[in-house]
C-alpha cells in the first residue's frame, strides 16, 4: 500500500506558486530536485502554460529522473493539460497531439495522471495508465452562490454546443435555466466574419452566467458577451476554467459588456491581473491537494466532488 510511504511533491517552473500552495495545504515541504525519492510516492506538479513545449519537456525530464531514481510511484499533476484542444483529427493531415503527449508521459515513466477540466473527456482514453480528471465545477458553483447577486434568477449559458453538458449540469445543481449559443459564419469562406445566435433559452432581463472550459484569445468571449447583451441580458458574468489569455493586448476585455471574468489558477494569472481589471481568480489548490492526499491513501477521488465538497463549503449556499 502506498500510504506506508511518504508523499514527495516536486514542481517544475511553470507554476511554482500553485505547487507551494498545494504543499502547504498538505503540510509537506516541496522536495528539491536533488533529494532522494527512492521508494517514495512522488507527485510532480507542472501546468501546460506559457512556454508549453519547455514546460512539457521539463515535466518529462522530471518523470524520467524520478523513474531512474527508483521512485515507487510517479504521478504527474497537470492542472492544465498541454495541447488539450488537439484531441481529434478535425481536418486532413492534422496531428492528434494530445495523444502524442499521453504517449510521451507514459514512456517517460509516469504511473498516474491528475489533471483538471480536460477540454475533451476522451483524452483519458489516450492513456493506458489511470487518469483522474478533476472538475472546477464545485468551486464555480460556490463562487456563483457567494458572489453573483440574483443568481437564483440567473441563466447559465454555453458559448457553443460542445459545452451543453457542462452548463446543463450546473443549471440542474443551481435549479435555474440554461441557454446555448451557436457560432456561425456569415459566408462559406473560413475568412468570413463570425457571429453568434441564441439557439436555446431566453436571457431577456436575466443575469447571464457564461461558462466555458478555456479562454485563449478572448474572441469567443467577446462574441458571446455582445450577443447576450444584445438579447437583453441584465448583466453578464464569465466563468472559465483555464485562463490561457495568450493575446498580446488583453485590455479589450475590460471594454466588453461583462461584469467580471472569473478564471481558476490552473495557469499563473499575475501578469493577466495587471492587464485586466475585471479578472477574478479562484484558487484550485484545495481540490488538487485533496486529490493528492486521497490518491496517496488509496481513497476515492470521485467522492471529492460530493461529500468533501459539501463538507468544505465549496458548493453550499
């Protein structure tokens, strides 16, 4: 049983602040990369952000080093999975890079993967080792109930059909309505301008809670926010799991008709806070820390989103 061995938490350079927060919650120190991990239960925290290729390579090197140093079990904790959007062949000769990343992690010596809010759940099937996909949903629900006035009369909105399952699940738990937006082009050409239209739901005079799994350039957020505003929404709040926010100029987000942009800290947000005044960050370190503790002790991860979430107030009113 692994719980007879010590937890050893290592971190790469992608998000040391999150790793430190996780270690403090578990009351264990971060392990220097020069320390012995022989016969230990090792967790390596590294997120796929910024210089994604450098961070991925660093993670692979750390896994390989722990493997050759005789670690008993190696778990890669990847809050934001790299290349998660490249999960299928959407056009001829396109690579399925998420599958390649899965192969690389396994070959390097990874025994287990913990990640959060995968862009596509089928990525778990790319692995032949256990994968735990954590959800930020309980944290989001807790934030809505604590921080969004009038949430009981709000409507949860998905900016595309792919997020339908996510928003319907949240709407059911909040006991409120949901809406779906459809993105379409004004012409057949890929260069034709895009627009969005509301397919399902009525946002007139309601608080609209826009939910998505990631934001990169911010173009989807801009289109969706303006569509909801044009359809008569009283206010718009955007809740998005992974705040990649890679656009060179992010100041336009403050000019959008949204009250706030809420993201998690699966990716470092310090520099984004400097550029976006409406940005709010939710801390995921409690969820990651508890998943590490449960994995180490051989306990259920799925209960993390039921009994534990309720006991720790993340989904209570």
